[in-house]
C-alpha cells in the first residue's frame, strides 16, 4: 500500500514540475525561433545579374547600386555579368530563379521593352515574370562617331550616308536592342541606309568604335563622355529636345531638324514574380534612399546619368508604356518579328 502511494506521489510531482517548467522552456525557445527567422537579406549574398559586359552603362549603374546596398545592409551584393542575346540571357536566368529576393535583374530597357516587341519565342514575359523594384537611372543617348568619320554633326552624317548608302556602319548593344531600333528609326526618319553591326553591349562596342571597326553608334554619356572629352571620339548630337548639361555646346537632334529622333534609355532593378512584397518594398525604399544621396547624384550626373527612384507602380507603368512605344516603332520601320 505504501509503495503504491509513493508511486502516485512521484507521478504527481513529475507532472507538477513539467507544468511549472513548460513556460520557462517555451520562453527560452522563442528567441531561438525568432532568431532563425532572419529578415531579408539575412546571411546570404544577393546577386544582381546584368545582361551586358562589364564597363557598359547597365553594368556601371548596377555596380553602384550593389555597392551601396552592400554598405547599407552589411551584406554582400554581387554583380554577375551574363551578357549576350540582347540582355535576354540574364532576364531568362532571373525569371527562372527562386522568388526569394536573392537573385535580381539589373536591367536595361532593351530586354524588357524592346526585344519582346520583336522576338516571339522569349522564355520570359516582361509583364508576367518580373516584379519591378524601381527605375535605378535614366539617360539621354548621344550619337557619336570615331575620329576618322568625315562628318561632325547629325546633318553631315545624313548627307554623307545618302551619298554612300549602306557604307556607314553603326554599332548596337545587340540585335533587336534599344540602340538597334534607334538606328533603324534614324534611317526611317532621314531616308538613309546604314549597316548594322551588333555587339554584346557597350563594353564591347566602345573598343570597336575607338578602333575604327564601326563609324557611329548610340551610347549613354556614362560610356562615352570621358572618351569625347579626351578627344578620342566625336559627339555628333544629343538625341533629345534639350541639350545635355554636361555638353552644353552639343546640338540636339531637334535642332538638327529631327525632333522625333529621341533616345532615352533607363536601367532598373527587377525581381522574379512572386518575390515577397515585404522584400520588394524594402528594396524600393533602399534604392530611393541611394538615389537621393548627394554623392550618388553627383557621381551619376558627372557621367551624364539622371538618378532614378520612384514607386514600384511607376516602374511597372514605364515598362508598359515603352512596350507600346517600341511596338509602334517596329511597325513603322517594318521590322519582321522573329522566333
């Protein structure tokens, strides 16, 4: 009898101790659980994939943004160049990546708003497969030439090209890119015939221009401003209604008699569709903070680049509007859609 009473008492004591210790155990475990649920970017590096070679405009802006994000979050933000196919290789990689905020597309406008108007067999849809984070920069493009080209202005280029149809070559960032269509539109507006030579991006195109392998090209000031200022190439026109602040003596395409010949490119940060809204909002706020920084503004403007920023919705609207604009250009030029 005594043994049975002792056993019951022991069981009751064990239950009582367990009941009393449970809150303490849960309290000790809760911080551990919270600690394991680390907020983005956590302990993993973030990769920004660029669809163009190092040294081009898209790469320049991507590296600036990555550097600032890395300092803000005390984490590694890596720029990876996946150049080729007019930026679509990089876009495809990101579209297929996990939607966790650790793989982002540091885009140019071509792979999102130009190539989709021509290519029918892309492995991504710019409207459905990406979540826009923000526009990171925007820039008005220049028409430049090598030093050997006989013309010094847009008018002189047109006159020379009309006398020498098919002999003036222009370089682009690749087939069906923003700069390719700009060259096609120039021919349409001026009644000229030029020879298109595609490259993988500005990093490959600039050496070709400096080496006299092509006569002219359309480039961002970030790529060519220092070369023009050093006297290694010539600027023929700025392709906008307003003159460039960094080159106030350079005439505009409108002043040359071609007001419709405008070329305004932009770069952006995109995430795979399905990326958590919290991560997208965090990135958007960080990009806007970066683009308001005085030293970043000064650095970009010295390169002829306007800092970006704005809401995620504004970035989405820009993509939609430019898709329609380039569809109209493709139709006017008469370019055939390809697989």
